[in-house]
C-alpha cells in the first residue's frame, strides 16, 4: 500500500457479510464488513490477518477483489484494495441471474423454480 493517507476518503458504514481468503489459506472465511470505500474496507471476524498479507474478498454484486491487509486491531482489520471498486454496487439488491450455476440465494424464486415443459408432463 502506498503512503498516501486514505482515512478521509468517503466510506459507507454498513453491515453485511463477505468471504475473505487470506494468502496461504485453502478456504475462505466469513467476515462482517463494517465500512466500505472504493479503495478499501474494514472487516471483523475470527481471521488471523497480519499486516501486509495478500487477501481476496468476495463482495456481493462486485465479486472477488484483490488487496492486502493494511492494519489489524483485535478481531478487526483493514483491507486496501489493489484496484478501486464501485462501493455503491455492494449496497444494491442482489441482481437475479438466469445462470443455473449461480448460488440459489442469488436467484429470484422463478429462476429457482424450473417447471417441466408440457411435453414432459405425465397424463393421468
């Protein structure tokens, strides 16, 4: 991370869950996102984060974002993103997708319910 002071960058205070995968870990861990800006975020959770460690964060409506741990205090830590994101997209409702491979919770009820075609119905 550069030595530029980013504490005055506007950030949204919010509460949502995200997945964080630390460099060297095989599985992502769930954390609470406490605030978010275009260049970084504060997360809270039972994660062994160390300053300078590379991380990937999965944010809803944005996807996986690369970054590094900027600071650690107790069970909270800051992540500086490698590239800026559109932080307002994270607040938007999860968009429905017709992709059958998308997680069930991201699809609308009609996308989850897939009735059989009429020619496959059994006659009684």
